[in-house]
């Protein structure tokens, strides 16, 4: 029995598969460069170990780490470059949904088009910090 997989599922899966593999390889390379000292670090390793179990606001306070999206300006440091790469990995879902939107439009699949569009908008709003739940 042959199973027909919808095109949007194939597009989503292909992007997710390649994006994940590439991201993990680049993250591993950047992490190795960071821990070996090839890339400079913003926070001393001893300080990270000392603050590891403390609340995040204490960590930010004692390390003078920027909050929100201000850390983007520190990507020349290995610890923040790794954060940027992890952020890209988490954005893969948005990239995948964005890629299937034209496929859904071409299929005239209005319901799934709206769901994918709303998904992209909600994820972008959440990532932007404009929508905050709790504190």
C-alpha cells in the first residue's frame, strides 16, 4: 500500500531535517571554539559555575548580562554566539511554517493556511517580547 504524503508535510520535514542537522553541527563547532578559548567568553567559567543554581535575575545582576534582545550585540563572545545559534534552532518552526504557507495557498487550503499564518504571527510576537505571560 502506497501512502501519499501531502507536499506541505514534505516541505516542512525537509526544512526541519536539514535545519536541525546544520544547526547542531554549527552549535557543536561554536561550543568547541568557546570552551577551548578560540572564541573569547563574556562570563568567566568559574563565575558561571558559582551562579549555576541561582535565580536568573541574580545571574543577570552579578554578571551584568543584558536582558531581552540586547544580548545580540555580544555575539562576538562564544557564550553569546552559542545563544544566537540556539535561538536560530528554535526559530526553525517559524521558518518551516512560513515555507508551507505558499504551498497551502497554491492548494487553496484556506483553513490550514490560516492556522499556519496565525502560528507564525503568534510565534513571532512571543519571540519579540511583545507578548509576555507571567514575569
